[in-house]
């Protein structure tokens, strides 16, 4: 079935919609798949899976809410599937292990062969519960939950005093980090895995000579510095090829780190989206992970450096979406014909800002009052954690009586030019009133993705001529065939 045929079916008010659900679950130690549907459905002998009965248990839910954070923090999308348990036949399911198992849903017509059903959700089960005596509920999360684990828990090992310390991981270029002392006898320091380069190794801020082994991610001091404060700048994680940009690092963290069983593969990535994002955002970045920072948090730290967010598409592919107006791409026109009558309302008003302060080029080891023979200006830099760049719109400041000294936004950006460009971009976005409008959409809007550009029209709210917007919230209910959409204008 082509996209055009599926869209025509979505728009057809006489269409009969149903959902097929395949949920993985551990039953008495064995991994099995349960086949569930919103109405009776049996596959044919030529279908995949063949001759399979989908139990008509889904009676509500599958209203999955996806949202882009407008403040940059990491978040997971969530939803719910309600299953009929009026006769108690599913009581035993509560004793099975559903958590962190894959679940997928397809939408289509009862008359269609299995192959024509369209995948509409690919995520994981957070758990199973019961909202009432007559129901059991599958609580859903998007696949980012799989990345909610530490980037690395690899310890140094051996017999030294640092044997239980986790080896640090540098991503991109990181300034003045504190590498781990890996061998006190040979004065070896280092990281987890190969690095592109270690340079500017210092003892209490003063440069010292070292013997490098970048392939192992280690270096040895050639003389005893009689100091316990050894720092270095590092171009890190060369295992996948050194690429100190947001999209390649997100890809690397998602596919090469964390627990092996939960790592993403190329099939879990929106490869085209990541390539487009990388072309648009070549800014060098750096992130140093010296603790049990989890993958999802690290990925969001990188993405938020340019006002973006890592999200999962409805069909389970990792994407990077930057909140920008106008949003890139060909906009979808949304007006009275695409939404339920009188359903649009202002859901959120964003505060106007008159200044943006971006923190960049983090000093990962702050050293106050260095006494070695380095220039005072250098000593001041090593005592400072962040460099900052602030842009101010004085007219907006006066009109809205806003501060010109805003809270700094910490990023992984490396250069002052990139920090200033990002500050100017954010100020342009937020120095005018912005509103998130929500409305109930017709079925054809269910295929919208977060970050999609739209032109929003309505007879009210000053939108009669249409205004550019970007989709920041989607709630799809494939059983009822309705979508609630949030658009930032």
C-alpha cells in the first residue's frame, strides 16, 4: 500500500479502523509474543505471521503522547493500552514480566491482508498494571527508555587504589579534564578506549612532557611531577572515527555505549534525519563523562547545545529536532478543514526574553589559585569553569522590563562564534510573544511528526492570514482515529 492510498483511507470517514498489537513478554522464563487487536482478526496462511489469531482485547488507550521539551531537558514520551479483563482471564498476565519488552502496533482495515497494515508505534512496555477491576493496562514508553542506562560502568580493575574507579570517556574536544591515574608505578593516566589526541598535559596548570599512546587512550608522565593534579585536553573517543559534532556523537553514544542488550542499531536511527541535522549543525562540541551519566542525558546535553532535542519517531527511530521558526521543510497547511470545529485553544504562552547567555568551552577541572609559573591571565582561565557570551535586545528589555543578565544556558559548544550565533538564534525566537496552540485534528494529521513545519490558520487569535508554526506535541489515538496536535507559533 502506498502512502497516498493510506492517506486516502485515513481521510475516508466511512473507513473502519482497527489496531494490531504485538507485545513481547517473559512468561515463566520464556520470551513469547502476545497478539492483541481492537477487534477480531486472523491472519491468512500467506501472511506474516501466518494463521495467527489476534485476541480482540484492546478496548481503549493507545493514545500515545509525544512532546518536544521547550526548555531543553530530556523527556520520554508515554502512553497506555487498556485491555478488557471483565472475565478475569488476564489476571495471570499481571504475574508475567512485561517491563522493557518491545511492543509494536499497526493500524489498518479489518478487510486488509496483514502486509497492508501500517506500523504506527514501536516502543517498549514500561510495566503492566490495572486501572480497574475489569481492565489491565500496558504502560508504554518510547525507545529512549532503553538508553536510560550509564554510558559506561567499566572500572579500571587491577590492584591500585583506583581499581574501582570508572574509566572516563571524552566525546569531542574537552578542555582541561582530569584523566584517571591508571598505573601509579609508571605514572600512566588515561581514558576508556582510543582517543584522537591528548595534548596540553599539565601539572598544577604547568605544561609537562608525556609519552602518548592514543590508540590505548593513555599517556605516561616522563618525570615525576610531585603533584596529584594532572590535567589534559583531549580529542576523545576515536573508536568510531573522530567526529566532534552533535549528530555523530549522538549516534556513537546510542549504538556503542550502555548495556549491550539495550544499545541501538542502525535500524533504530532515522539516518536521513541525522545526516540532515549534521549538515546543518557542524559546530564542534565536547562532553566529558567521568561518572555514571546515562546515555539519554548525555545525548540531550549534546542536542540542547543548539536548542535541539533527541526524540523517537512514532515508528521507533531516533531523530534530532531543533525548535526553530520557521521550521525547515515544506510546511503542512492546517485550517478549519483539518481540525474539529472550535477545538483550537491557546494551551501555553511562553515568556518573552530580552537576553540570552550561552556558556561554552567548559573547563572540566576548575583550579583556583594556581601557584605555578604560568601567566596570571592563564591562571584566571583555569579558575573559571565556563566562558560565556550574552546578547541583549535593549528594546525588548525596556518594553517588557526584563533583565539583561539572564541565567546562563550551559552547552557543549566550543567556540565563541558558535556560542554567539546560538544566543542570537534563541533571542530571535524568544524575543517576541510565542504561543502553543492545541487542537483536535482530523485523521490525516495523525502522520505528523514532532518538529514538522506547518502554516496554522484560524479565524481567531490573529491567525486568519496563517502563521508559520512547528509541531511540538502529538497525541495519537489510532483506535478512535483522532489526533491532538500542539503547534508553537
